[in-house]
C-alpha cells in the first residue's frame, strides 16, 4: 500500500523553488470601469451561498484564494510551499470550506460525493492541503490523510483510458474537458508541497494528465476542445465552458510547476503547457462576438451567448499574459471584461449564463450559475494581477 503521511511534516524540508519574474510591457490598454467593491461583495456572497456541488465548492475555494489571498495561491508572488502559519483570520473563508468538507468525508473515499465524477472532488484538494499545511503540527493529520486518500483514489482506483488518462466518470472510462481544472492542479500542488523525487513525479503526473486529455479531446482542425469523448453519451461539441476549464486548469498546473522546486528540471513540460494554453486561446477568441461575449458552443453561430465561459476564458487570458508577456489576446479579453461587468446586475448576479447542469440550455428565469459567480471573482483577481504587471489606461484617461 502506498505510504500515507501528514503533508504538514513537509514544511520543515529544504524546498526552495525559483520564482519567475513578472513580465513587463509598454503597450497601453483601455480598461472598462471597475465592477466596484459593493457589487463585487454581492457577487462573492452569492457564490458562497449557492455553491453546493463538489466542483462548485472547489472552484469557489480557488476563486476566494486568488481574489483575497493571492499570496497563498499558485499565481501569487511567493513560492510553494506557503508559510506554515497564517495571520489571524487569514484565508478563513477558504479554510472553512476545507474544514467542512473533511468533517463530512467518509473514511477511505474521495473528499466529497462527486455525483458520479472522479475528478470533481479533487477540485477541493488544494484547499484541504492548504488547511493541513498551515495548522500546528499533528493537528492537521486528518486533513493530510484526507488529501492523501483523494490522491490515492485518483492514481490507483479510478479507471483509465488506453492512453493513461484518468477517467472523469466512476462508472465508465470517459474523458471530460472539465477534468483538467479539477484534478491535475490538485496533483501538481500535492507534488509541489512534497518536493523531492516523489514531488516531481506528481508534478509530472499532473502534466501528463493534461497531455493525455489533450490527445483525446483537442480538435486540431479547429483549435478547440471537444467536451466529452469515449464511453456512452459523448458530446463532440466545442462547449465554451469545457474549453475554459481546460485552458484554466492547464495554466494552474503551469503556475504550480513554476513555483515548485522542479521548475528547472521540467522546462520542456512548461513549454508544452504554454503552447497548449496558447492554442486554446487562439481557437477560442476567433469566435468572439462583436459585443465581447462568447457563445455556449463556441463555433456554432446559432448558439446562445454565455457569460460564464466568457468570464473564465478572459480570466485565463489575463493570467496567461501576466505569466508569459504574450498580450495577443488582451484586446479580446478586455472586450470580454467589459461584457462581464455589464452583465452583473445591481444585485450582484451574473446574467446570461449557461445552465451548468444541462450544458445546452441557458439558465432560466430566477436561476443562477454558481460557477459563473466564482468565474467573475477569478476574472477580477486576474485583472488585478495583470494591472500590476502591465501599463494600462484607466477609464476616462487620455
């Protein structure tokens, strides 16, 4: 049986990763008016109140980390591991999600019921690892065990596709683009905390899962990801949110590698991840509509506008520019940013979203997207980070 351990003990190892310097640019970009603190607070409150499914909670935890506690996230200025002690109240909202999940976790199973999905429970893994890492010694053993059991399930229990990709479904081998955001970032973060040979193995495993998923789902002819392949009930469409999950997940794996002790030994993997995110953004933004939105099915003109995928793909584009210095798609991302900010109503709800449980229909009257609310937070966090790296023009400036 694979060795189980408390990840907190790794805090005392000698693991000092290199951190890449932030890129700079001389180009100036015109940004739309800010969302405003009052409206952003409402968006956040709604995201917390309506997120219940595993992937919704995992996305929420990541969004809160990136927006409010960037120093603890993989896109932040620091390295991995994070500090072993937090200030009073620091990341309380993120850690409370992890605490609630672990408190209700059955022994020996994934972190939370995934509604038949393998990868979705792992989306909470980074928050659980952060809770474990920052607790006093021995107090965090239940969190370390929970994270270790989740990793063990992914690597040794879940079904696999012929090329080695971990199945997104429990009952059959089936790959969903969504998986790339859910599981590989957790596997990578676990590896970055562990360091050493085992840590690098996990970082490479995270990279390989992105690679294996791309081999099956990326449509080379159009430069977009198909939603679902293999097994019963495939969906060959180029679903906007699926492309967003894939690009954003690959970028999180890249950021984790760059802030780990394996940054110098995994240069080829970083080159691949940059290329894979770039090709997805290239394919996506060519289908942007004049008002800035993307369609639910990106390359189907008859599809409806979807602000959820538009928000996450814009967030990924701003992050990608901050990390690589490539501003090719920043004009498109700014158009999307304007669209998203205009789509948040006075009550803090993101309007014009796809129904995340149906994929093919918009949210109905009075319905709202939990992940869409978190995507707005991710977008605002990404824009804030980008503004600190690039020259931009405030609204009304000459």
